[in-house]
C-alpha cells in the first residue's frame, strides 16, 4: 500500500515542478503579459477544487502538491488582474515603452 501514496506524491511533485519555471520567470520579470487570464483563472479554481477534494478524501498526495502550486499560481493571477486593465501603466512602471503611434480601431 505504500506505493499508492508514493505514486501520488511523485505525480504531484512533478506537476508542481513543471509549473515552477514559469512562475519563477514571471516573478523575476514581473510580467504576466503572455499568460492567458482565462488559463490563470481556471488553473487556480481547479487547484482549489483539488485541494478541497483532497481534504474530503483525506489524501495528502492530492492536497500538498495542489496547495503548493496554488501558492505559486495565485500571485500570477493577482498580477494579471491588477495589470490586465492598465497595461500601459504596468508597461511604464516596468520601464517598457509603449508604441506612440498605436491607434485603436473602431
């Protein structure tokens, strides 16, 4: 029976580690510009549901990796929501230039 939780921890660890480079890159560059808002929302909701499910069935191999991944992903969602509407404000605060000749279609 030891192999079952070990398999769960291994799977959870690998999935969390797979997300780690993206999270670290976004934290370092302070940019979530290329990340989809819908992806971040669905990922965070899904992770919370996995954590809740893990508590319901008392499964640490489900709870721990999903909680850790949520802790990495939630700040990215907050960054995306914070700067989603004010892309220019974020770009200027990050030291990026915005195209001066850009025109809105309409």
